[in-house]
C-alpha cells in the first residue's frame, strides 16, 4: 500500500469529511492553500493509486466537471499505515 504525501492526504481528508462527491473546484475552495492545478494533478495521482473514483461527470455551461469519491473509508486506510 502506498503512503500518501501531505497534500494527497489533505485532499483525502476533504473527501472523507464531506457527504457528497466533490469536484476539483470544490476541493480547491475547501483547501485555501492549493491551486486548482495542484488539486487536479493530485486527484489524477489519487485516481492512478485507486484511492478515489470518478462518481459522475456533469456539464456546467461549456465545461465538464468530474466529481470524486474516496474508494476507502478513512478507518480502513489508517489500518495500513
């Protein structure tokens, strides 16, 4: 199992502490320290590591937004660390 970086863990904490899937833009609002570009890169990495999944894709005006859910509960992840 992969150990998450501080920023990856911050994104996972945001996803774990919400009751609904979040877009990169929404995650960026919760984390005032990271830019949208950083959030998008980290979400892509978390997707590759199978820590998150794309829950839905929604069109807003002319752009599409992906909404992410964690694949594991926080309690299950902490067991591995």
